[in-house]
C-alpha cells in the first residue's frame, strides 16, 4: 500500500511521518519511508541540484529533473517494496509536481504535466494521500527562523498558487484526505491512524471475500 504526504513547506509533513513510523513500529507493520526528490543514489544527486543549486534554473528543467528523480525512485525502490506487500510512505509524490511546477511555476500546461507524471511514476498511484493544508502565511511564520532551500525561497505568491493547486486536486481525487494542519500534531496523528485503520479493515474484508469457497 502506497501512502503519500503532501502540503506546502511548513505544513508538518515530517512530524506526521515520524509519528506514523513510531505507530507502525508499535504494531510491527512492515513499512518503508522514502522522500522526494531522493531515496536512491541518482535521485539524491538530482535533489542536490534542485534544492541547493544557486543557479537560475529554467522551470521546464526543474519539472523534468523532479520527474527524473521520481522515475528512478519508483523503479528502483517503490515497485519492489510494493511487490513485497510493504507499506510505502512517500514524503511527496507526483501531486507535488502538479501543485509546485504546474500551478506554482506554470512550467507547462496541466495536461502535459499529468502525462509526465504518469510516465515518471510508472503508473503507480497512491492508495491514500494525506494533504496537510495550511495557509502560506502560517507556513511562513512557522519557517521564518529556518534555513530555506531554493524551492522554499520562492515567495508568498508562489505558495498561494501551490495551495490553489493542492485544493483543486483535493476536489478531484478521492484518495486525497484533507487535514487541517493548524491542529495539534497529536490530534492530526490520531486522525491519520484512524483513516489508515479503516482502510486496512476494508482491504481485509475485500481479500476475505475473494477467497475461493471451501467445498
């Protein structure tokens, strides 16, 4: 099962992923946590270019680099883990490309980005996407004392467009579960655990119903 976490920088994704890891350790579930861009040797090198390079990067170059890093991660790590029936948790996935490069940067038209997303993800789709929603103003206050990477320095207007993109995705995609990221972290964690538990129970019922009847 693939679970992804989305939201603008400062929404609390890292905190919630850490809490989820501790929960999965407690229940002894097999899982792996990976980040985008990154997670493989090639993808980490691309990450360094995307987030820490000080040069003026063309928006289309940015779009293609994010997609290249994703393709390597999915093929090298995610697909094998899913084939082993592991829970895979991704800190960002192709929805970030739609929101950041599509709505934020306007690197290409959305249909082209959707096509590129399908190609770079090898048609792998999340079962659940937790969208931690927060305003750019609140995110800026949370991150004002932190050292920002190239993407995080994109400005308030950019992040307003990114939030608009996420909001549009949340309206269209049933897998999106929008969570108020201004709530207490433990309250958010309990909400996430409840939703994952409901899904696991549902999948167990479906699996049982597909078993051949005993003669």
